[in-house]
């Protein structure tokens, strides 16, 4: 549901309430937000070369963030569905093999890795971000915040895979240099059968506190992944019939690398407060409204219906 100012491009998005949201009883509990600054907690695993990996989860998603070292390898055997690798300007250079194909990537990119066996070889020191659906059960069990989902989020839409990609599953590399930020389009949005990512622009100055964009989503989580700078996430919880469950507004700061998991249907907006910052927004399953907007850059490969 949009609540944007008229000059915000997202004010043009469709505002229809999805059936899954309208069916939710108003008394259904709202999950608390989650804030994870990876460098402030112990890593999930450490490689022989000293690379560190942190694993966290959301309702339908598993996030693996690594401060990797050259020579580290991340292998998947019998992966049940495709997963994504996100590369921003500071990311490590990678060599990825899957499905009989190989790709070397040393620039900003969105990479889709097909189901089955695959391996990521790290060529230079730097961050590596991988996104999986919750079908990756081995990673799901390692999530540092697994207890937060001991009770599923009954307000979040379940993960139902979208149609298979045109031509079948394959290793696909979408280089951001081929799709620069453009007027009339919000960020750089890509999707797969099970998730969506928006690479927002690097911002060279703090966000104007007088031009924020509070809004809410009826039935899906937003995972805001800060990769550069520092952010203040503003979150307002709705009031249900049970006042004992009401929560105060949140206006907390967090550094990077970090994720803020924003539950539906909270009102939220994020404010970059560093001298230079970048945010990646992640959704699982893919957003219908963004898909209908014409903003998805790989829509020809990934049909919505």
C-alpha cells in the first residue's frame, strides 16, 4: 500500500489489497522488526583462510553475508531451487560455475545460479552476498535468528514460486553497468522465481530528513540490506485490538554491513545518515506491484505469469 508524496515515482504503484492481507484477522500479531549488524555478532563459520560468513533468515529467505578471502569457495550440492549472488562496488571478484557454465564477475551485478550443483570461487578479498529461499534447509538451520521464526509470520504471504525462466534454469549474469539508474524508473530491480532485489543508488550525502517516504506493505516483509554508510530505520507498528501487544515507534541507527527485517504491515522508511551510503532492498516472493510497473530489468527472462 502506498503512502508516498506525489513527486515520488512509487506513488504510481497499484494500491489494491492482496487477498492474503484482507483475510488476516486484525488481531493477528505483528512480528517485531529485526536488526542485525553482522560485524557486531559472531560469524556463523570461518574459512581456513580467515573468511567469515554470517547467516540470517527472513520469513521466506536466507541471507548469507561473507567477508571472504581470495581462495574461499562456496559450494552447493543438490540445491533445490535457484539462488542469487549480489555484487556491489566493493564486492569480491568471483568465478561461478553451475549447470555446465562458468562466469567470472568483477563488477556490480545480479547473478542467478540455477538449481543443482554449483560453486563460487572467490578471486579477491571482499564481501560476498548470497540469497536463498527457505528451501535451502541446511542454511536455514544455521541462521543466527532462527528463533524469531519458531512461530511463522502469519501476516507474511507464503513463498509460492513464480513461473520458470524463459529457456529454462541457467547461470545468468546481469551487469549493472548495462542498466544504469534512469529517470522514470525506481532503482535497478531484478527478480527470480523466488525473490526480488532492488539495487538502490549510492548516495553521496545524507538523505534529506524533510523528504522521507513512509509507507507500508500489506503482506510482505522488506529486508533492507545496508552495504555502505550508516542508516536510521523508522518503523511504526499498527494498533490491534489488544493494547498489550502495541509497540512504540522505532527510530534506531545501524551501521553496515547490516540488515533490517521490516515486518508487514508496519509503516517504515529508511534514512541514510552517513556521508556516503548504499542500500539494497530484498523481497521474497517477488513484488507484484513492482513487477506490474515495468521496472523489472530482467522481466523478459523471468515472466510474472
